[in-house]
């Protein structure tokens, strides 16, 4: 039995994973520098552990999984550890967040899963409070919560690829954040779509577009928000939009950008133009007619005038 | 004992390797630590991901590398050099695709290199007997080891500094608006990430220099280690 607060040495096989540890995803290659260092100089910084209350002569890891993993691969007989008092589950999780002040090894999905536990154990769902407790930014808390709302199957797909470099990942966290935002927008804007399809089905169909290599970028789903704006402004008929969106959900080959280009791009650009013209008009109204204009502004305005006359068909 | 996390690619590779080792006529055995030879300063022992015994009772130790685009890391190079002084033990690295830099660095370190093909069989890319004379490389290897310590100290100091900055930025920005606070926090995280990536890159370059046997390569790297992360931050 080790005294709490002491530094001692134990065999790596006396250690157990922390049951409340967020699942960590190590890229094997990224441990090479640490392995070389440990092999040449040994483990100098003790791991933080506590005695396993359920099994004699065993310890639970609090901090140092990478060192533990490396020590096992390097065939080390013993490793130094600091033994601390066994924490409660919430304390345990919060301490993990605090130990890894910057969660360099934690992909968003790991943060999200841990945060879900914190939220449950502390009976706390407010973003601001969760951010304070864990040291995460509020935007990370928000993104984590959104990720947790994904169907279990999709969460598992993200987890299975979390150890890969970003370029190799198909089921990326940012893909799902985009998909979720798009799905939620369509469901709110078009209740007909919400009635016709289950949420999990829409998310799956959107993810398939990425799996089949149909998307140019994960941000392509933002075109749906532009499409919605044109429907709200009555520039595109609602029924036409719903028909196109249903086709997009049903057919994996039909992308958000293709739908946008097909039914809304022209109207959207005119809507944008109208907003920008209004802004320019306001700026021009604010100019003092007697004030001397900078030559570069004059030249830009002349070019604008020429274009306006061309578009409106006014003879020069 | 509960195993720590293992790369899923490695788990799949392990299953295929076990079949290939069996098909090659070797007897798989439980992984057992093999002590380094007397005089070695390395910590730990030779373990590997898999071990097998051949008909002559020679132990084959296999290290599985799912990613094979980089040079052989120095910790494996150190093991390969040490194993050459242990009788009746051979050390192999197993990959699924071979890169020129890995082949070159395995050859230089004395590590055998096997490629697991699509049919689940091994192709010998570098045999253990093909190794170049390691003795001539000892001087370079020692210089690389010294430089690696220097790299680690630099990395530790800078990473610690960024972690301290992180702790203080969280405190100092607690009253700010969300977007402003997140901006500061993310900036410190980005700076930290830059140092980590730099460390990984320099470590891979050191691995390559150790295998190249060229003192010029080591000197060039020393300049880069002294410079640290050049961009702002």
C-alpha cells in the first residue's frame, strides 16, 4: 500500500486506465519523440495515480497515459508515480480538464464526451458554467454540445477516425457541425421536411455525400442557408425549394451547391447586390457634395457609374 | 492489465501479421522482455509488438508501424543497434507500404524491414544481415542524442511558457466578451500547437540525421534547433 502524497515506483502493469478519462486518440507517430526521450533518459516526470479502491496492488491513472503507453512499449520494469487521494467521479473529470489545461491530445469528440459526463454529474447544462468549470472556451462548449446531439452511429464514426491526421479523416468533426447546422435549419424552416424524414436519416444522407466524395468542401452545406434566405425573401417559390431539397436528401449525388446553383443562386446574388447597393447609397448620401474627393474614390465611382449605365441600358 | 489506447490501424495490422508469421513457419510466442546487452545505456528492454521463434530457436522481435512515410524513429534505431549485440535475437520493423527514407534508415540502423503485402505475406525489404557497419555511425548518433536533449529542453521551456500563458489568459480574460476571450485563448493554443509541430518535425529530422551518418546534417540541424520556431509567437 502506497502512502497518499508520496512518490514511488510501480510496474507499468499495475496501472489501470482511468474509468472517467475521456477516450484519448493517439496518433502513433506522434509518440516517437517521447519514446526516444524516455528510452535514453528514463521517465523523469512521475505519472499521477491513485490507488484502485476495487483491487489490491493496482493503481488508476490520472495523468500520464502517453508516458505509460511508451513505458510499456519500451519494456520498462518500473515507472515513477505520484500517489494522490482517490477523487470522486466529478472531481476526477474536472481534474482531468484542469491537468490538461490545453487539451492538445483531445479531439473535440473526446472533449464532448467528457463534457457530457461533467454535465450529467454536476447536473449543469449552462454553457457559461460548464466553461468556467472546465476552462474550455464557450464556443468549444457550444460545439461540443452540438456534437453530442448527433446520432450515436455518427459519433462512433467520428471516434473511429479521431486518431488519424485531419487530411485522412472522412468523418470529421467540422463536417458534422456543418451537417447538423444545415439539418436543423431545414427542419425549422421547412416543417414538411421534418415530417417526411427522420433527423438521423437526413444526417446520414448528408454524411454519405462526403463518404462518396461528392462534396468539394464540408462548408458546402452553407449554401443551404443562402437558399433559405431567398425563400424567405420570396425570391424562390417555397414548393420548388422543398422539391429540390427532398431530391438532395434522397440522392447522394445531388450536392447542396448543385441545388443552390440550380434554383437560388441567381436570386441570391441579386439579393446580395441589392443589400450592397443600399449600403453604398447610404455612404454616398453621407458625403459632403462640396468636399474634395480622393482621386482613387472618384475613379472608382466613375467605374461604378459606367457599370450602372450598362446594366440599366442607359445610353452614354 | 488494461491496455492503453492502441491505434486501430495497428490493431488490424497486428491480426494480419500474426497470420503472416504463422504462414512463414515461425512459432508466435507471448511477448517477453529481452534485456539490452551489457554496457547499453538504454532504459527498458526489447519487447516489440509481436515475438516469434524460428526452427533454430532464434527470437524474432517485430515492431509494427502503420505509418511508414517517415524515417525510422531513433528509439527503434537504438533498439536495432542494441539487438545486433544480442545473440539469437533479430529485430524487424513491419510496414504495409515502403518509403525510400524508411528503407534507407532501417538499413543504416541495422533493423530488418518487412513489407506485409495484400496477400498477407511478408516481403523482405531489408534483411538484418544487410545492415551497414554501425560502429562508424556511433559518433553521429551520440551527437544526435545530445542535440535531441537540447531540442527537448527548448521545447519544454517554450511549451511550459505557453501553458503558463494559457492559465493566465483564461484568468485575465474572464470578464471579457465571449468572442474577445475566445480569440485570446485560441491565439495561445495556436502558439502552443506551432511549438509542438516544430518539435515533431525536428524530431523526425534528427531521426533521419542519425541514420545518415553525416556530421554535416547534424550541424545544419543544430542551427535550426537554436533558432526555434521562427514565425511570430
